[in-house]
C-alpha cells in the first residue's frame, strides 16, 4: 500500500530502485513493461513513467524508444538523499493533464475572442517554426510561444497568467525537460506543427468546438507520444489520468 506522504511516482521509483539494489534487476537487464508495473502497483502508466523518469535522471535506468527500460547501474545507498530534488516537482503528466483541461477551453474561448492581430501572430509563429524545422534550429520554442499567444487571444489576463505560470513550472521541471528530450526531434516537431495548424484553422473559422477538440487532441497526441517512448506496444488511453471522452460538450455563446 502506497503512503500519502510522498507523490506516487516517488514511492514507486524508490521501490524499483530498491529492487535494483537488491539484485532483482541486474545491470543490463530490462525492467518489466510499464503496463505490468502499473498493474502491480495499481496505478496508471503515466505515474509509472514519472517514476522511471526519476530513475533515468539519476542515471539508474535508460528509457529506450520501442524497446523498454534498461538498468544502467546499481545506485548507492546514500543516493536516497537525492529524493529531495524531486519533492517539489509535480509529475509531468499531471502538468500535461492540467494543460489539457485548461488550454482546450481557452482555445474554445479564443475562437470567439481572438482579433485579426492575434490570428496573424499565431500564423507568423507557425511559419517561423516551419522554417526552424527545415534547418533543425532548436534555439526558439515556437510551440510554447504559440500556446502563450493563444492564451492571450482569449483577452483574459487571468487565463494568460495561469498558462504562463504552468509554462514557468514546465521550464523549471527537470522531469519535464528529461521527458521532452525524448521527443525533441524533427519528426515530432512536424507532428506538433500539424496539430497547431489544425488549431489555427479552427480559430480562423471561429469554430468553438473545433478549436476545443483540436487543442484537446494536440495535447492527447503529446501524451501518447511520450508514452510510446519505452513500451514497444502502442499506448491506449489511460483512464486513471486522462479521460478518453471529451468532458466539454456544450457551446460557448
């Protein structure tokens, strides 16, 4: 039974590390699939992934796309002190869930409120990202810029401040940065560009529900891509954390 004093991913990460230290999983061996670990602990795959990210940041395991999670070294006893490093780090999938719930509704609202200048700015950002992908330029985070400008297009300063706060947390989160490093490739950037172009097209049509669905699907695609990184089987929806049926079914007047 997991205690409530620590985050679930920390509890599971500690337990997996203890098993590695005890020799259950020697160096070079592969850990059980995430689905199996999730079933063992009675939690979602997203929480298991966060536990594995914690171990990867410590250099204990290596997450390999389409192959699995492999033990790289046996941690020392005194490395338990490093847990304080993660004590204030909200899990990246929890942050992604918050974004999905919030930003989908912001996109719907922006479909009503965005000005021509907002639409033009979003279009310029995507054109800039397209050029950056062509030359493999990673110096600018155009995806982040798109989301912030879109939040501003709601014409609601509280919504914009909330999204800015979430991104500050993402930028300062070592686990999010580690997770993102797995998908910061040209193919994924092209995928996200396509998603954002779909969002922009819905905004230009003033399509409230279409904008909501496009943003929800974009962040769902991000979540699924992140989960694809270790398990060779294609991920299904994880009902513990993400709801497969969109919550918002109404219309903004």
